[in-house]
């Protein structure tokens, strides 16, 4: 009987030691990878590198209110919200969490470029910005500095209805403009960081994308009155670099570029299967195609050496 009890005690001790070893092993793995709480990696193909803390989250926790305005500008943190009277407010902090500006923006469409200490705000359009086309359009533009001083107002007569607005790192704006008075004609407009209109070109685009500092401006539309998709690629001086056409019903659209702006990625859908065509922007010829991706592609990027392809 004593031997049996002794054996049971040994087994219990061994079991406890195994639990301690497992716990220690798990602690070691967590310490090596430093996974943040709540993050789970389910694929061996993905390697976790690091978490970059956003100081805006700290300010937001202090104020307990407001939406963080995304920006890569290293000098400010901006929060947007509503008063009890449903009026907009914008608070701008420096990186020491000191409030440096607070004012009422004209809309919630706020853009802060990476390399310019300015704030772009679009004016609010009719019916809360909602048009009968089911797109959301704004009217007019307002340019502020980081102290909240209004530097320039661009009247809605100059911008018409605004959609698909993009800001470059240096503060230039590109957007689609819809003229209600002129038979709903569309244009692509470029405005520099001082609020000056640089150029305006007619377009039948329903979407635009801007890469780099406007080195490649992608206009997505259709050929004439047909449903055949067509992509125009412009440079920052509005010169057409290339026109790429697709087939009706293929979901033909631009989904990304390489970081060196050399390779353009275009999605082509075939029923429920998606393909990615990669074009070289030196001659805009197709380099190769990635086939049979069984998921909808929202955005993608390819490495500069074409060895790696990432999509979401």
C-alpha cells in the first residue's frame, strides 16, 4: 500500500513538473516574439516583427472621446469629434501631448500630409454630402496651419462636387470633381500645398489613386459609353503615360504598386477567381500574372525585386 501511495506521489510530482515546463516554454516563446495582447498568428508564413505604439491612443484615452485622424506627420496628433450640439471639433496636439489648436472644421473629411505642417478640410456638401448617385461628395476646400489659422479658402464654385480626394506626403491634393451645372461632367484636379490649382483635366473616371508625389495618377473608368473598363495612368504634369483596357465584368482595377513605383498591380476577376497582372511602368508592358487567387483583393504590394507579393 505504501508503495502504491509513493508511486502516486511520484506521478503527481512529474505531472506538476511537466506543467511548469510547458508554462515556462510558453513564456519563453512569448518573450522572444513579444506578441502584444490579443494578437494571434495562425500561419508559419507570417513573421511578427514589432508593434509601433501610436501616441494618439494615449491622448484619446485621456480625453475618452474623439476619432484619431490618421497621419504620418511626425509633429502632431489630431482628434476629431462632435459636441453635444452635434457640431464638429478638431483638436491638434504636439508630440508632448500639449494642445496647440482647437477649432470647428467644416466637415469630418480631414487630411494631414506627412511632410507639410498643414491641415486640409473639405467643405460639407448638400444633404450631408450624400448625392443621388450614391457617392459622397463635398464642396469647397479649407487650408489650415497647425495653430488652427485659416490660410486659404477655395470656393465650391471652383471645386464643384468633390470625391475620391487624395493627399500626397508634400501636401498636394488630387480629387475627382463633378459639375452638376455642366451636365454632370467629371474632371481630375490637382491643387498644390498652398491652395493653388495646378491643372484640371476632363475624365470619365469613377475612381482615382495617387502613388508617390503624383508620379503615377491612376484613373479608373470605362471606354466611352460602354461597360468595358479602362485605366489611364498620368504623371504629375497631367501627361498620359499609358492606357490599359480590360474586359467587361472582370473587375479590372488597380490594387497597388511596388514601393519604388516601378511595378503596377492590376486585378482581373474571372468568376470567383482573381488574377493579378504586374506591369513595368518603364514601358507599361505586362511582366507576369499571378493566377487563381481565391479571395477578393482589396489592396496589394509587390517587392521591388518581384520576389514577394502581399495582398489583403
